[in-house]
C-alpha cells in the first residue's frame, strides 16, 4: 500500500470522535466572524460540488473535488445544476454586505454553501473550508480511512483587513527551482497570502534572464560552491569553476506568474540596486565606480557592519556607480524586460544597505555632486533612486523600495517598504506615500525562532509570540496609505526547501493573521492552540515546521562576577520544564523548574526539556555554562 505506514501513523494522530471533530475548529487566519452551529455535516461517498458557469470557479471546484476524493469519497462537479441534498454549493452573488475578496461560508447538517461576489472570495472561502476538514485532507498519499469526511456546523463571514499580504522569498542567496517556488505558493495560499515578493538579484546571484544583457546570467547566476556559515565562507580560488546557482528563463518567469495568478497571488519582482550588486558587476565590471576584477560572492565577508550606530562599509565595491551614464542605460534594459514579464503594478528597486566608502573616493561622484548640487552621499543615492523611478514609471509601473530610499529625499511617487522597524513607513506615510510594513522586529522570518543553542545560527531571534504582535497600522497615520505588510525570508543560511519551510512555519501563520484578521480578534492563547492543530496538518502535508514554541526561553543575569542566575519560561501555557546540571538527559522525573536557578559550582552545562501530560514536547536543549556566562557578560 502506498505510504501505508505513514498514513497509519496519521490515522492514529487524527482519531477523534465525531463530537470532537465538530468542536475542533482551528482556522488560520482567524475569520471576521465564526459562529458554531449544532451538529456536523458528513460528506457522502458520492458527493456533488455545484459550481456556477464561471471558468475560474469551475476550476476551483475541480481542484476541490480532487482534494476531497480520497479514501471512500468520489466527488463530482456539476456546473449550474439544481441544489441537491448533501452537496457543496459554490455561488457567485451580488451581495454588497460581502466585502472585496470576502466570502460567506455556511455548513449545516444538510450541506455546504459558499458565496462570494468574485472568484477570489470563493478561493479564500475554499481555503477555510478545507481547514474545517480533518487534517488528513492535506495528506499527499491516498487516505485509507473507514470513516467519512466530517465538517462541524458553522457560519463564517470573512474578508481581509489588508490588501497586501505578502511573503518575500530570497532566491538570490540560494536558487530555488520553478517547481520549488510553485510549492511555496501552494503553501502560502492555504493561509490567504496574496503576494510573493521575489528577491531576484544580490551579491550572491542574478536570477532572471535579461535577453539584452546575456552576461547577467552567463556570469552573474553562478558562483563557486560553499557550505557553512554565511559571511565566513572562503573567496573563490584562482581558476576555481563557478558551478553553483541557476536562473529563471523568461519562460520560467511567465510560468511562475501564471501559476501564481491562478491562485490569486501577485508576484513582485525586486532588482536590488545600487548596492547588493556584486553579481551584476561581476558580469559587467564597467558599471562600478571602482575599476577591478569582480566575482559573484559565495558568502564571503566583503562588507563590514561595525554596529553601535556606525555605518557599514564595503571591502569590495559592490555598488552600481550613480555617476556613470552606462548604469542608467543598463537599468533601462533591465526594467524594460522585467516590466514585460510581471503584470503586477509595482517593481521593487531595492535601495538598501548601500556601502558608500568607495563613492567618497571617486572623482566622478564628486564631479556629479557639484554638477547636480548634491550636498552629501544621501542625496547622491536619492539622485540615483529618482532616476530609477523615472525609468520604472516609463514602463507603466510604480516603484517601491526599502526604507533607505527616504534618505536624501524620497522620489515623488515611490512607495516605501519599511524594514528597519516601523519608523521609515511612518515617515513615508506622513509624506503622503504608500507603505508596506515588513519590520525586522516582527516580520523577519530568517531570524532564529528560539534559543541560539538549538536553532541554526543567524543574526537574531524572532519568536512566534513576538511575530504575532505585528500590527502593520501604527496609530496616527493615514490608514489608506498602509497597503499591508509582509514577512521576509532572506536565505543566506537557507540551503534547501525543507529549511525554507522550517523558517516560514509557524511564523507565517502569525503574519497571515496580522494581515487578514481584525485586530480586535487577536488572542495569543487561542492562536497558539490553533497553531498546534495546524502542526498536524503540516505533518500530513509533509511540510517541515519549527517546534520552537515548545522549547524553553532562557534568560541569564549576573549574581556576582563569577555566578549567574538562570530564569526559564515558555511561550505557551501548560508546559513543564525539567532540567539537569549533571550531564545526564532529563525527563519528566527530573527536577521541575519553578524558580530562578543558581548554577552549581563546577557544572559544565545545563540540559532542559519541556513536557506536557508526561509526554515530551520540546527538544532536548544543551547549553554550556561558559556560553551562559558569556551572555551574562562574565568573562
């Protein structure tokens, strides 16, 4: 039997009574209104989905039928048929009480009806409907179950809070194939995301074919292969072949755009300039202010971030030269072809983290500043950004960029994507510009999800509970200018799709709810409960997720110059923490944490694990005492 053992295990995990099924409603993101009814609906073995005479909705009905046709169920689709008992009815209506992209879903003991004014509403309603079914509906294998699909009786009225509900996927640091991008789209639409921001170019690779500039992919799409920690990897050696990478042909892009559009997802392309341009400069060195030989970075340290408020600087000039007219001719060609490939109204021009230390030394930059009456390097970059906007606008598109494009004066019609906190977005909105919020402190899902002792190391930690506090609409600004928000997944340390999934889920749930659900409906404890229910759905779909919410939160402080105090807590309720200092592995019979701990003299490490109802939930965590002393500032 195909995947029989896998399905058998899942059957055990989903074996619940009909009454439990009716009560266990765990929809993410939380709908605007959800009212439980009495009883439940049992899908007949030969059920019918009735669809209107609309090709988009008929395709959705066909896809839904395929999803439900597992085990003993064989679902058929009938177009424009009369209402039948025990059927699922999809209706396009003209109902002003249903808002844009909204829907009305009603499940009774006799059938299911889903109404919307437009196909997008039907699509989002289907995602909610699928979440009402048992989690085994997500299984890729045939489900051999004796029981039928059971739905709780419920009435749901729903619509999104924001129109821009995005995820950003960095395909430059590591290349992901067309099939992998499609899979990511399939995962994100289940939670009503409607925008995929593709970060297509950076220092580590140029990923989109520009036919008029063939070296961008002949040279810029490939680098020497390295595995390890980004920023510490070794530079290319003389004569070493650049074999790692890839790019999307223009036909690939069209395929991805069409696939996304069929699922009501827009694709936002990003061409990151003038910084982060080493891959482009490796292909066309004449675009740099600084003559020299360039390479596509494999993840070596070619920039320095001093911290403490100091500006970072480049060890290599990875910027396009604002004083070089060839750069603007280059960008004209790039944006001409990009605009033709992506129907979405915006093009992202990057604009972040531009190292300017080489500009300071460049005679051409100094001459341009004098000619254009530019007072400083902020205004130099602003000059470049404004010229980018003119090019992008000439292609019939609007420009959006990271919040650094505010520095030196914002281009007249530009939208701002605020990543350095909310400050840039607030300032842009006050200037009358459209804003998308994607702040590091809530929405950077490349950050670690728990303690650095157990998570793959990267810049900082962003726990699920913190991500759930994200609100894209700060007080005191014009709400109409805040288009929405997104989570950003930079992939310096994301080498494969399994880790891609791990970093996205469950924090993607939190961002989805922040962007779709009413603010007043937000409830952390209820969200945590629903998240745990969706872990089972992810397991059924064979999607990897981070179980970090089960792991202890570790805080340390100094008692004196040699002694530290350890404080432990958990993100979610109902967990007990058990620990040891004696090098053995604790279980539920070991000491239970109840108050701050003083480390015993000569202890080498603390080991911790969480339990719920005598079952382990978290992962075994091991932290050397030397590391904890370092965190506490004890040398």
